[in-house]
């Protein structure tokens, strides 16, 4: 299927105050991440998937390995496979787009 209606795609609550809406193909996945309140946290974790992303709205602190940055709309990032990382919204709600390769089965 070459087109997706995000309103009909799966949405999952992955942590308190953090939801994702996903769309995927055979080798690639988009994950629209919503932090719906200040200080919503994605705790430190790692996974075998390569992850790239971009801030869409608001601000969130992203820590990749030992490096922290404040991500705003238009900022982009790369998280290599198996690298510890975390994210926390700052000052209010925030949105990001994450791209995973390969797709994450747990997000389908």
C-alpha cells in the first residue's frame, strides 16, 4: 500500500504521556511521537534498530549515549543501533518523527 491515513494507523501509549502513531513498509518505519505534557519521559533504552528523527513541534531533551541536546522543530538526529538513549519533553507538549530500520515489530 503506497499511501497511509495516519488517523487510521495504530497509536500506542509507550510511556505515561508519550504516544506513537506508526506506518511501515518492509524495511522502514515512521513513528510520530507525541509528548502530551511537560516532562513526559522516554526512559533510557536501546534496541538493534537504527533510528533517525526530527523535531516537529515543541522542545525535548534527547540524550544519545552521553551527549544531550535540546531538540526543536527542524532539528534532526541519528541514534545508531544498540546505543542507549532517552528523551524528555521540556516546557510543554512536543512532537517528533522517528524513522526506524528495520521496522520495530513491537510498534506495529
